[in-house]
């Protein structure tokens, strides 16, 4: 898909702001995914306390790591953002189901906003799809 030629090219400042904002969830989610692959005791305890069996921790970690890596690379960032949105929606649903409280429910939502906000800043195709202002503003 070619970028929309009617959108302004990404400025260096906007690009770097997008990279920094995107970097926050990338680093956190990669760390979370890799920890699920190695299964330290606190990860196993937290996952089991959320109602998931221990045998799903590594597959969840693989999915999270792959989705995060897709998001980290510009060519596949939109696909990664879509997949991470689904993953984070599952995290919200899980915490709502176990009555996890306000912070555990809102934390994945904040990460979703960072994911899409960072992508919006660094990719003109996303800005063309999600214009935050009307034409002529």
C-alpha cells in the first residue's frame, strides 16, 4: 500500500516523538513476552492467579513477543498494532473478569493508546486513516 500523497510527510520531530512513544510499549511488552518464555515463579503465580493454566504461559509469551516485534518494524507496524490491540483487549477482559481493580484494567488501555499514538506520529498512512482534525483546519 502506497502512502497517501495528500498527507504531509513525517517531520523529523514527529518521527522521533513517535519512535520514543512507541518505544515505551515495545520495551515493556518485549520484556513481558520474554519473561513468559522463561517462566520465573512470579510470572507463573501471576498468570495462574488470573485463572490461566501454567501450560499456556509460553504460547502467550510467543504471541506477545511476535506481535511486539511486528509492531517494532516499520513495514509491519500496522499489523503489529492491530494484533497488540487484540492482545491488550484480552488483558483488559481478564482483569475485569477477576475484578482486578482500576489500575490493572486501565494499564493495557494506556498501552494501547501509546501504541496507536506512537504509530500515528511516525506513519503518515495511519494519520491519513485516522485524521484528528477536519480538512482545512
